């Protein structure tokens, strides 16, 4: 089964969107409970998505125990890293964006791309109906859930006083960054725009976003957000 066949099936499309919207990998039981189907049907759908390359298999011990008697690790399913956009017919928008990036003067290019990405991130935030929460962590969680509603996977991996790490296997601009490395400034600007929509422009104005692992087809993108010192 290829990716387009899988996404063309309503049941499989709904399942992959469920997996992408989840902050953590899901088991077949999780999917069965959430969409009210049998475990065997849920497992069949998930395995078809694995064959299509849209979902990746992981194993984890959900009991938290290790060693003898801890039981077998649970088979879980997570969004697979997506470095190429799913399109029919292929429109090659990534190549088009790359040409537009190359058409910009070298001097000041990064700043212009950051501003464009920021504007795009704000639009995504509006589409996801983001609004600030009472805490910064709450705002970042809302950001990730909002992207999940749009069909993109994202989750807060860690957070400290001055830094947060978000992982995203299906970052909206990842296919563009894979095509043209200069587009990383566009990507970083997009995440700042999303941060502005989720936590407020003042927070985003004093934050720096750096993206990592974008070219690694076996790993999710890692977005490191460094915040200004807060009182």
C-alpha cells in the first residue's frame, strides 16, 4: 500500500490523523477505544499505515518496570518522519520555494525568510485556533494540539526555565527545508509565529527558535526554543 492509497481510504485517513494528533505513541487498544472499533480492526488499520510509511512502530514498557517479570513491551504506533509532501499530482512546491529563496539577495536573506515564516506561523496559529494559556508550558501544549488538529504531529519533549524542546515528525515546512537548507530561517520563523499565536507576541519577540535533525529521515525534527529570562 502506498501513501496516497492509504490517505484515500477514509478509515485509514482518520486513523493516521488520530496518531498525528496524539502527543505520545498509541497502541491498538488506544485507537480502538478512541474510535469505538475492535482491537483487531484498529491493529489492521495501523499495520496498513505502517506498510504505507505513514506510521512507525515503536515498543515501550508502559508499566515502568524492567527486568524479569516486567512483561513484554507494548507495540505502539507514532507518526513516521515526513520529509516529502504527499501530493497528487506532484506539484513540486518545495522546488518552487527553493527557487524563490535563491532569488532573494544573500544579504538580509535570513531576516526576510524569518519574517515570512513568522507571518506563515501566525496564519497556522489562527487556523488551529490557538490562544495563550495560563502558563508557558500550557501554551506550548496547546500549540502542539493545535498542529495536531491541522494534521501535523508535534509534542513537547522537555522544558526548563529557559528552554523548551518540541519534537515534530511532520513539521509543516520540513519538505521545504530538506530541499533547500537556506529555508531553515523560514522554518525557524514559522515556529516563532506559532509561538506568538500560542503564547503571545511578547514571548515570541524575546525567544529564539532553532531547528535540528530536519534532514534525518529516520528521526523527528527537534525545535529548540530558548526563552528570555523571565521574572
